C-alpha cells in the first residue's frame, strides 16, 4: 500500500494554487467562485492519479479554509489563511463522533466558557488529515438545551495544550490521506477563534458542506472521466473470440452507461455550483449533485473492474484502487440516504 502524502507533495499542489482556489486573493487564494473552483478541481481529479491526495486537499479547502474565510475573525483569517493557501499549513475538519455521524446535531463534545475563551472536551472519531493537521475546524455543544442552535464552530491549533491527535487508522481506500481521532481534554481555545456567532456552528457546517458536496465531488467527476479513458483504451485493444472487446454490444453498452452517468452528474454538479455562486436556493441542487456523482463514480469504477476482467482485479492496473477510493464517497459529506432525505424535504414531501 502507498504511504501517506508528503509535505513536499502538499506544497507542490499549493504552488499550483489548488489549496486556496476559493479563498479571497488578499490571503493568497485564487478568489474563484464555486463553478470555476469545481472545474479546476475536476481537472485535478482527472490528472492526478492519487485520489487520496485529491480528497485531502478538498477536505482542507472546502470544509476548513472556506469556513475560516467566510466566518473567521480578522485575527484568525490573517493568522491561518495565508499558510493554508501556501501549503505551509494542513487543516482537518473535526466533527464526526462515535454517536454523531449523520446526526451531527447531537455532538457530545462540549465547549464551556472561561475567561478569555472556551475549554473543549470530547473526542472526534474520524478526522481526515487529523494525524498531520496543523489546525482543525471543529464543532462543540455550547448549549445542550438548544439542539442545533446550541453548537458553535472553533478553529483550534493542534499544538494547543489538551489536544491530542490519534494515530492514523487503516481504511478501505484513500490510502494516502491519514485519518484518525482528535481528542480535546481541557483544551483552551481563545474567544477570537470562535467561528461566526455563538450557536451558529450548525449553519457554518452546512455552509462548508455546500462547498464540499459540490466542489470536492468535482474531483470524483475527474476520476470518472479518467476511468472512461482507461476502459475505452482497454476495450479498443483487447481481443477475445477474434474480435476487439469494443465490438461486443454488452461491452459498448456498459461504457455508454458510464458516459451517461458521468455527463448527467456533471450537469447536476455545475448547476449546484451555479446556484451557490448566484446565492440562490441551492440545497436541492447540491443534494442531487452529490448523490449523482457518488453513486455514479462507484458504479463506474465497478464497471471498469468488470471491463478489465482479471486485470481489473489485480493491483497493478490501478482499477481496483479506483473502486476502493470511490466507495467512501457514498458515506462522507452525508450518505446517499441523507441526500435523498434532503431531496424529499426540498420537494415538500
């Protein structure tokens, strides 16, 4: 298995501008809107063979940098955003808990006020980039009686006393992005590091998810396009029963289905990004896009394994890795079932 990405790789991508695409230019970012950001991230996913690093960069940018840029205090923006854009800093989004995966309105991590700030206590169970992160954007309960209105967002330096980063754990895919737990044990966070207003954490998290469910998943569109290129090259040269595989209708129809899923998902994702840019109602478009891309890339990767046959099952071809890297897309940023709940709600059902 490949090892985790290196700081050199991280910095190289930052030099290309990928770590700050959607961050205002005054902090070293590209200043792009959602649609332009998605198209650039799509090209990144198509051209960069390591899906884990694509995902890691997306989590850093869309779940963390976008939130800091939009809701952070001037002090926090000036302190963190230039380093996040330059690649000097790596960020992790710390929200998932053992009892709060899809149900993020019930966070056990608490933040109690003390002079000058807050003290955080609790464990975040699955933080991508967590074992190597220089900072985390995290969410904690500040008023348990207020439900989702009782959660607050924080930016926390991982060098803070009382913050402990867990060791990376083994995963099915996305091998190169380290993920682990983050524990807060009496961790003091200055008041200036609160994101937005007290109790506004749920809204901030949903804002970051709007960008993640659209722009990060553009990277998976790029992967799906790359798979299409690979299978077309494969079936155009591989011969069985005296014929090229592409001449078999069962093969060509499977590839046609892959193309249909890719182009349908692309249009839905571009529509979602357009809605974000025009600041219109975007929940329905975003949920449709995330659902279409995640389901489409998993189906496409499985199709690629079938079309490659025994070679697709072997590690050398890289096709089985694409399948393993695709499966998590059904889970993170809201499962497919959560997206269907959003779609139904937005339709008034």
